[in-house]
C-alpha cells in the first residue's frame, strides 16, 4: 500500500483534536497506516526511574496519527494540497506531483 506522505514531509492535521496544527513527519508506519508528527498529538507517559531517566516522572511525547487525518503542505506556496503520482519523463521514476501547483514534490 502506498501512502501520500513520507518521513520529512511537512503536513497539517485536517481532523481531530489537533486540527490545524502543522509539523514535520518523524516516522511512518505502513502496517498501521499512521504517522508521528513533530509537536502534534502530545501524550503524557509515566515512567519509572531507569538509566535513561534517573528521576523518572512524566514525559511528554508524540503519539501516532492516522494518515487520513493528515494533508501534505505544498512546499511552493505553503497551502495544503492533494498529490498525484506520475512517471518522470527524464528519469522514468515514479514521482509525487502537487495537484494545486503541478510541481514535483521531492
């Protein structure tokens, strides 16, 4: 299954409690069809003291969001956009193209 987003893309949340927030994708899980976005969907995790966190306590971290609630931001104009896939005429590889501007997305 192909997803419309990749690690490193800038996205906006279009549905849910975090609607309107923007961030960069840190990781993508294809089997769960979810992605972790930097600074979005923060949860509080209670941890015991260990070598990494000697004091323990409450740690804030990002939780995954379903990819259907995310929309790619066009790097050219900064607006949310849908994408289409097409083969590049020069290299023959499959590339993502913004439907709003027609530009190739890295």
